[in-house]
């Protein structure tokens, strides 16, 4: 049986420098997931916008960075509803999930705690793909997704800072990560202390 993984990426409310907020106050505005094998061959995808509640109006900076519009989120399900959709999509996959760094996992944990959500998706073991990639390539500096792609002479495909595109591009790096470098970890119930404010700070 082929080993499968769900690669997940999130976009969240954001502001220009000087207006940043800690991760526990950020809200997810887009979820993108790709189901694939460990060679990066895609089998299925999931994507949804998420309507923020605490800060319902996106900042101009956020809209420009992500290309996500106010209408996109205004018409979207709230976090609890979006996680139900994700749980339904991921049901019976019997797999693991990974993200580029631990930021996305921290953000999901923070949102779960704030909204009182218990997602079956978050009970699956998690893989920090950035950490595994660094061990494989012996890279020690901070590496964003685009930089990791360039390391392998690949260019980003799609729209940057969009969840599904970031997830799709992350799957392209899986073939460079040996299975021996993958560490499965059950996500903690909560871990938002000392969290980076964005993915590039990990």
C-alpha cells in the first residue's frame, strides 16, 4: 500500500510591520490541502476560504499579499464550519499530514482552542517538512518555500501566498526528503508560546 500524506498550508489575517499580532490572535482565512504520495504525486485536493470573526475586515496589506479579497472571506464558512469540511474530506484517509514548518500546526491549534473545536484532522500525526528537508540538505538558515524550491532549481508555480498553491509547491519537495528523515509527531493540545509571527521566521 502506498504511503500517503496530506500537505497543508494556511493563510491568515496579517498586517504591515508595526501592526503585527501574536499568533493566538491571528485568524485563518484560507486552508489548502493536497493528498499525495511521498513522491509528490497528487491524488486529491481540498481548498476553502475561511471567514474571520475577531477581525472580519482584511487589511489592505493582507489583500495585496495574498490576493484574497474581502468578498472571498465574507462569503466563506467560519472556522468551525471549515474544519468540519476538512474533517469530512480527510475522513478514512488513515494517513498523516505535514506542513512547511510548524507555523501552520500552531495556528490550527490556536484556532481550535479559541473556537472550542475538536477536529479529527488534528488527531492525525504531523510532520514538519521544513525540518526534514533541512536535515536532508544540511541547510541551517531559515528557508522559505520559494528558497527551498530554488535550491533544487525549481520555480514557484501558481500564485504565492495562496494556500492551495503553497501546498502544491510543497509537494514538489517531497521527493527530495527520504522517508528516514520523516518524524511523525502528534500535535500537542496547545503550543502557541514563543511562536513565530509568520512562516519565514521559523
